[in-house]
């Protein structure tokens, strides 16, 4: 076993990297289980994909079949299983645990021969005439159960099973049922960590706890696959070691998250898997600049790099001649022509600029010089791959499928990719979206009916959700069983789902081959084996994928027939404003008095129209007006504005006198007869010149019936008569609305100006019609948008956006700047970049942009979905109260920590009870908001969980952060821990408490404290340890540092299941403090403002936190492989009791 991985580096493509790996595989033919690994596409399923490659290799024929003569060809898995059982059985002989008399009759007199066979060629025991008696003997409980003793003696432990016998049973079953393909298939599926039906699992005789559950989450399934890989490597000591080769790693260079995950996978394999050798191949430029920098420091230490890297060298001129001479000789070219070709000075010219060249470029130049260079296109390379796959059909590959689905989304116009998208029950991988519709895609290798019925129900639920997937497509390969199985009791339910929103798409080899060839073509371009631009290759791939993608998406996302657009709504007031947009502003009216006048007149007319018809004297009507107006009058007199009260009273007297005159002209004693209504709602639709319908609506003041002059539209004004067209326009619009809505003849219009005496202005129906046609009609024809025109963006934001465009344009990047997205402390502007612009080029301009904008520190420039974000300070920052954000936090979190609100406005909270994030590391310099964030964490926990369900330990060396919290009941009387010896003692007591809890859980048959609390047992609560400024004690005594790290590592590795969680915080994220041990064991990393790029890289694995604004502005990584999230921490302005 090598504890570090060798790296094979090629200066550029074409130096023989693949040839070298081929030679290595050839050399280890029959001496190692050779597993060729290509880049995984799904970081959350990486171990599943690697395990699938391992099992696929193991079920291939064994290279040593020709040496061990047999009636049949064996697989590598058969030989691994036979040697495992054989060695363990031979160990029993060596320890004297089996007497010769206990053996099958055939071997009782030949025990030594049997012992030799068990260690050299045990497969022979499972064949021939004596195989049945051997199988019967080895399967007896008294024989089989003793095999576990050999595992103990060899110190072999399995990580993916509870009972070691499960592995031995499966290996024995695989060997003993050579003629039962269904039983062997189940064994292989179990080794793949695939969930099995209960009925199928019962055939295997494996304990229930060791059968993969159909309800496992993707995270749990991925971890189980990792355990299987480690177990396979344990078993390899009985047969031959594993050789893992990660090739074509250039694909990781295009995705930093996948590159970081790759480093984690390499480190985990080297640390946990014995009996293996791991080799990495890479081209030098992407490896050194875009892959290795994404590895955490601890992961880089697991590589034999750079000191012991295997650096491939090119050929010099003399070596080139030897190679070409050999190639020419093998092709049968006559010697004379070959000598002329080699004597030609082209070779010297070819090496004039450099001493060495790669093999591929040499051979390409030789072809050109020979004059027989073929024209190579993407299409010809694709056809060549198809031809090769016709002879050697490709295996189904889930990583290839996921990549094809990703590119399939880009192949269809209008569709967008949403990845990852797991769905509510996490059955999916990704989805395509278009026009508010979506299609989800998943891959399910198992045949567990419980899992499939769960998938079918989830597909139905997805289709019902507004934001869900209208179709869910799940793929199966040709070597997998039929779904649904007709024998399943849920077959009908799954079938109904398949007739609705769910599709099960089965691949056969013919259908898979052209898709696999596209994946292979792109991989060769990435690696540099084919010299084509990646963008051109992707365009070719997407064009070929389009028919397949159209077939998958048929009927979904298609835009429904265009409906006529809804009418454009506009009020009379808005329409008048549009008509007057180019007119000078009129004098400021007496708005306050006018409102009061309208209010009084409206109420007077309401009473008038509501009461029964009966005559009244003018004085009685005046008394009603006075009664209605008394509150308005008294308010103004008490406020010291007597003049306004007098003005209002005079206007009302003029109004009353006018009505008395009109009534007298027709000898009308009941004034109710003078009115048809007041505040009458009117609306009408107008078709404009642009083909849109405009709906105009408003409320008419009064519609009056004059005894002599007929019907009149009356509009009251508490101002002097004016030439402003506003009053005329309003009257003309109401007249037209009245005509259209009631189909009535157009009435005359009356403008009554009370200032305070009455002046009237009458407009005939023809005048009103002319005003509407000339002034209002053209404005209606131009209306295209609903409602009022959009408000202009604030000048500062608009100016900043234009500044950014101007800045990047001056540096050669024609970007469009949108936004900003507003957050409490920042404004995020989004840059749309033309094709070919690399984000790294824009990021390098951050220092220059700081000077250009006059900022205190460099702005953060970073990629987001389909854009590049520039984060700038918000000139009007605002806080987020903790109490407000707590109300918005999801209630489903068991052990919540409220981090804050993201830039996009989403509440950001984590659950310590989640297996992916049980422990937290927080860093931030003075003034960054670190202490406030820790208090918010503590407040969230104490508010959510009752004291009997939560226990808190507060370690605060500086006695500043938690001084106000030292009396909370969750401390259980401990108070604040401020001394070093007390802290170590508390941590040690926690480790002992953890062990005690595991004992209780084991006695009660439980795995996690969470299960116990859910059952109502609260005598053992969650325990959360807050340790602020832990660095103060780690930078002193080496012994203290060692003790601290050992205890923290132990609690972090095992504490989650026991309900014990760590939150460590420091102002000084130095490498001596936040080393690989702490970072690896605390998966949630939160970084507030720090003083340098270096500090940020230590906490987050990359720079960026040095550009934060302080006061709670943070970046966080919510688990291995996750993208950085920026958020604003809340502000807690109350004491613990508040």
C-alpha cells in the first residue's frame, strides 16, 4: 500500500500518458484488480459511481483463467471470493480449530492437500464431482461461523455492515450458486450497495440491518458505497490488490466544486482503503492551475507531488528518427523510400525551436510531410468512435448519462438546466425548465419495489406542485431487471404513474452506443487527444443530442397558443397625467381644503339619495350640510386655521345657493330629483392603434339632472378658474366613459369653481368629444405597458451600473450590467459577458476597480449562475433583526442555527442534527460580527428547544461574548468556563459522556440520540459546545494543543450520533490553529471578515472573506464540495430573557 498517490504529468497532450497507463495495466495483468476511473459528474454520488466501476471490473473474466485450468472461465469476483473463504478456512486448520475427522470424506485422508488448495487454487473445490460435499460442509453453521475468527486474527473490520458474516455469506452464496444467475445477480447488487426487495433479500439470508434500505437518502447511499469500497480493499489482501487509476482528470478543471471533491475522494481512498495503489494522470497546465489549487492542504499532502511526480518527457531528434524508422519498417515501406524520408531535413527543422516534442505532434507532422495526412473533423472522429464501439460495445455509465442530460438541456432552444435538482425525496439528479414547466431526470439501478413505489408517488406529487416537474424520467440499462416487475403487488400503482407523469426509459446497447460515443468524443477533446476547441465540440454534441432531447421533452414546455393580452388598466387620474406629461405644471391647488369639500358634498348627496322622497325647505338642506361639515370646521378652528374654516363655509354656502337656484328654476322642492348619483364608478375599454385593449376606470363626482338644461357631468374644484387643460381633460374622459358604459347620449360638462364664490364653465357635448379625440385618443393609441410607466432606478444605482460597464469596456470586456440585487450591506451587480470571457480575467481587475470606484477595499468579483457578480457596499445599509428572521426560519429543523439572510433574500439556516453538518467552524476578525453571530446561534437554539432537550457548554476565555448568558438554564449550573484546565476537563467529560450515551443507545437498540428524543425520552438532551477564541490556548503549550486536538477530533468524528455538537470560533485562523485535522472534522465553515487572503483560504479553501464588509457580512461553505454562500447575519438586540 502506498500512503500517497503518484501523479503522472504530461507537459501537454500527446506525450504518451495513456500509453504509459496501458503499459502499467499490462504489467499488472493478473497481479492486481485494475480499476480505470474517469471523472465523476455528480459529487453527491461519487462513491456510488466508483463502486459501480469496481464491481463492473470484478465481474469480468479473470486474467489467470489460462493458468488455472478449469472447465469454465471464472470472474475476478469468483477468485476473490474463493481466496477469501479459502484463506480463512486454512487459518482454522493452522489454529487447530478443525480436526481431519470433521472434513468431508474425500479430504479426511488428504488434509494437507486441502490446506494447500485453499491457499492456492480454492476455486477447484467448487467444481468437479466433489464440489457438492465441499459446499455442504463449508455452509454448515459450525464451519461457516468459525470463519469470523480468521477476520479477528487478521484484524480485518468491515465498515459497510453491522455483522461481518454478511460479507462472508454473500461471497459464499456467489460461489455456491454458479448455475443460478438470479441468485448471483442479487449478490452483485448487494455488493453494489443497491437496495433490494425484502423478498429478494430473504434469499440471501443476510441480517436485515445489512440490507441497503430503499428509503436511504442519496447521502446515506453514497456513504454506504464508500464503505463497500473500503471493504473490498480489505478483502483484496486475500487475492490481489486494487490499482485505481484516475484518468482524463482535465474535466475537473472546468468545475472547482468537482475538483475539490476529487481531492477529498483521493485523500479518503488513501487514508481508509488498504491493499490498493492509486495513480492520477493529468496534463500539467490544468493540473497546476485549476485542479490542484482546489484541493485542501491536507488533501494535497496525500500526493507524491511535486517532489516525486512522474514527469513525461518528449522525444529528441534522434529518438524521433528511431521511432519513425520503426513505424515505417512495420508498415512495409520499401527501404529506399524510407531512407529518403528520414534523410529529409524536415526533422531538423521540426526540432529547431525546441529540443523535445510530444509523440502525437511528431506523428502528425510526419503524416503531413509524407503527404498522406487525412482530413480530420469532429464528424469523422465521431464515426470512428462509433465503429470502435461496434466491435467493443461500451458499458452503461451513469456519469456519462448525467453529462448527456446536462448537455441535452443546452441542445433545446429555450430550455434551462437546473442542477442539482433532487426533488423532495431526493430521487432525481437534475431537471430541465422552460415556460414554467419542468422535466426531472433520475437514475435508479435497484429493483426494490418499495423504492420504486416511493419514486412513482413522488412523480405524482412533483406534477401537482406549481414549481415541480410535470414529467419525471428514470433511466434503466439493458442489464437491469424490468420495472415494474409484474409480480409486485404495487405493479399496478407504478404502472398508473407511468401512464401519467412518470417515464421509465430503458436503454439497449444499440440506443446507448451513439450517446456514449458523444460522451467519449468530448472526453478526448478535454484531455487533448483530439485537437478541437471545446466550444465547437459542445456545439457538435448538442446538435447530435437534439433528436433524443426532443423525444424526452415532447409535450412538455411547449408554449400554449397565444391568448389575447389582458387589457392595459389605467385610471382617469393616470390617463390625465399621461396627457399632460409635456405640459407645464399647474399652480398648486388647495388640496387639503378640496379634499374636505369633496368629502362633505359626497356625504350630503349620499344622504339625499338614500332617504325617502319628501320635500324640504332650503334652510333644512343647509342645516344638513352644516351638520355634516361641523367636524371639519371644528378641526380647523381648533388648529388655529380660522381662515380656512371660513373659506370652507363660504364655499359650502355657494354650493347650497347654486342648488337652490337650480331647484327653483324647475319648481322642485325635493332636491333628490336633481341627481342621478354621486361618486359613480365608471369604466370602459378602448382599442388602441397598437392592437391592445386599454381599460380606463374612475369615479365621477356627480351626475346631475338640470330641470332646463338636461343631464350634466359636474366636477367640483376648490380653486380659481384656470386655463389648465387638466380640468377639461378629466371632464371629457368621464363624459366618454359615461357614454360607452351606459350607452347614453353624451351629456354636457360643468366645471364648478368655488373660490369661495361660484364660477361655472360649461362645455357642450361636441366640445367634450373634440377634447377627447384630439388630446386623449392619441395617448391611448401609444399605451403599451400596464399601469404607470416603470419608475426610474435610483440615480446612484443606475450611475454605478453604467460606471461598471464603462470600466470593463475600457479593459476590453463589453459587458452588460444589470441589477442591483439589494442586500443589507451590499449591492450585487450582475454582469452579462460575451462568449469567450473568462471569469478569472475579470477577477484580476478587482484591485483596479477598487481605485476606480474609490472603495476602502477590493470588491468581490465572482461567478454566479449565468452571470458574474460584483459585490459593492450598500450606501444605505440596514440591519436584520434576529426576532424577525427567526419567524421566517423553517420550523422543520431539529437543532437549528440561524446564519442570516442570503443576498437573494433567502433565510439561511442549518440543522446540526443533519449528518452532513453536525459541527461548525467560525472565523472572523475584531468587528466582523463573529460574537454577535455566536449569540444568535445560542438564541436560536434556546428559543427552539426546551431546557430539558438542550444542554449548552460555553467556553469563553475572554469573558466577553457570553457574559450575559451565564445564568441560562441550559448551562445546567456550569456557568461560564474561562480557564484552560476547566475547558480541557469539560471536553474530556464530554468525550466520556459520549461513550456513556453510546452504551445507553446500544442497550435500547437505537442508533442515534435523535431517535430517542423523538420517542419522548428527554433525560439525555442534545449537548452543544460553544468554544470562542480557542486559538488563544492552542498557540501556547504544544501539549495542550495535542490534548485539545485529540479530544475535538474524537468528539467531532463520533459525537453526532450521541447528540453532541461543536461550534469553534476564532479571530486568528492561522494554519497552526485551523489545521487539516480541525477543518476536516468540522464540515460547516463560516467566515466573516478576515485580514488577509491567506486567512480566508485557510477557513474556506479560497480567498474572498478578506473583502467582506464586517458587521455580520459572511461567506460560508455548508459542507464538502459546496459552493460559497454570502449572507448577512442577524442582529440580536435583547438579553437572553428577551
